[in-house]
């Protein structure tokens, strides 16, 4: 148990450190150049079909979609465990979303130019809100359902990549914002709940 807890804390520390590293280097140097090149490549290739899909995928990471999913996961978990354990997924996601918002305000990275936007964003750019919320929701739901290991990680990666790509396609996030959102969510899950890759 002590080894597992140490691994979780180490995983969280590494993820958060990577977010801070991204935030400090995303607007200058080689990383900034790569970030903008990737953004411009996506922007230059987005067609009507891609934009339509991006809007649909992005909508899946809105709070009015994510929180009902968490409520259903909590109800399912309540059949197997006490109510306070069933409430954990909602607490993990809501606290993670609040922490991300505070961190984003502290970093205050500016979004891509408004001329690239195909939807109206909210707040600052890094970490990506939609990517963070999507990965937190999938990870917390997997934990509530007792799904761990490779299947849970795969779901988190696919969800983060899909939602993150949709936000870049819609022109409201740099790629580094998406990576930071995935890292932050993964770190928060390690810190606040049994990591998907561990067994208690």
C-alpha cells in the first residue's frame, strides 16, 4: 500500500512538473515554434467535415455532458459501496476543474488569434479546460467502475487526444495546451483517487 501511494504521489508530481515546464516554455524557444507550426498545419487543413466533427467531439467535454455521466457512475457505484465512496468521482472532477481554473489564471497563457476561432472560448489557454474535464471524467468514472490498468489508460489517452484535437481544430487552443490538460488531469487523478494503473 505504501509503495502504491508513493507511486501515485510520484506520478502526480511528475505530471504537474511537466505542466509547469510546458507553461514556462510554450511561448518561447523551440517548443513555441513547434507549437505554432502544428497549430498552423491543423488550421490550414480544416474543412467543413472536420469542423463539424470537432464541434460534436468538443461538445462531449462540456460540463452539462460530463457531470450527468459522473452522476450515473456514482449511482452505479452506490450499489457496491457506501454513498460517500460513490460521490468520489464527482468530487475528484469538480475539485480538479476548480484547480485547473486557478492554475490557468496564474499561468495566463493567451489563446491563438481570434481570427482562428470557430467557437467562443472562455478564460485562458493552458491547460485546456475541455481536455482536462474529459480526461478527469473518464478516469474518475473508470475508477468508480473498478476499471484499472491498460483499458483505463487507453480510454484516457483516446479521450484526451480526441477532445484536444477538436479544440485545436476549432482554433481556440495551441497543441501544448492540450498536452498540459492531459498531464494535469492525469496528475490530479493520481493525487486524488486510485490511479487507473494500480491495484489496491
